[in-house]
């Protein structure tokens, strides 16, 4: 499987916001739609800070 966990970084604190994310779609320049393996979804206003595919970990940073 190739899904990842997505973390949101705010003030140097990371919080897991969604597990088993199968797709990330840009909605606009600073908003992303996260889509989970089981059909759940979430919109997040943030920028991409780091994508580590080996660790299945994506870090977004609040604006």
C-alpha cells in the first residue's frame, strides 16, 4: 500500500490530522483536499513543508 499519514505543523508542534491518505488534491494555491483510503475527506489550508515517501509521512504547515 502507498497511503501516508498527514501531519499539520503549527508553532513547531506536529499533529496527526489524517491517517491512510490515498490522495492529496490542490483546491487552490494554499488549500488541499485530503482523501482517505476509506472515502473520508478533509480540506486543509496550509502549505507543504515535507513529503517523505519512504516513511509514508507528509507534513503540512499552517499559514
